[in-house]
């Protein structure tokens, strides 16, 4: 995983799942600019429906390694599109540029 990669991070205490752009990674933790996976579709809809208020915004956060359960690249898997690919298909924007 390189800086700038779109990743999905599973966290514990509290349990969360975040998708975002990896800004940095170190033995102490990782910093990403992203959004909770549960809010992803609503966030994406803000780009396609002008009448929606931009109430959901990505945040930049540091997560210490003791909270990280797993971290993986957001990649297409056969016909199943990654979240980044879904974002591109629906908004016609590159998620890296938006984040």
C-alpha cells in the first residue's frame, strides 16, 4: 500500500469501517482522509443530486495501530466494482481528487 491508495480500514473500540485515501502509514498508526462506509452512498449522492445539501464531508483522521483490525486496498473483484469505481461510475469524478 502506497500513500494515495484508496483503502478500507476495519477498526475496533469502537467498531468502525472507513474508506478513504491513505495519507501516511507508520508503526504507530495510519492517517487517512475518508468517510464511514455506512455514509458512503449518501455522500456519493451529494455529487449527483444538486438539490441535496452537502452535509456529509470526508475527514482526515489518525488511527493508532491498536485500533486497526485490517486494512486492504479498495480494488475491483471481477464484476464487483470497488467503492472508488462505483464513485467514478456514478459521479464521473475521481475519488482521489475529491478526497
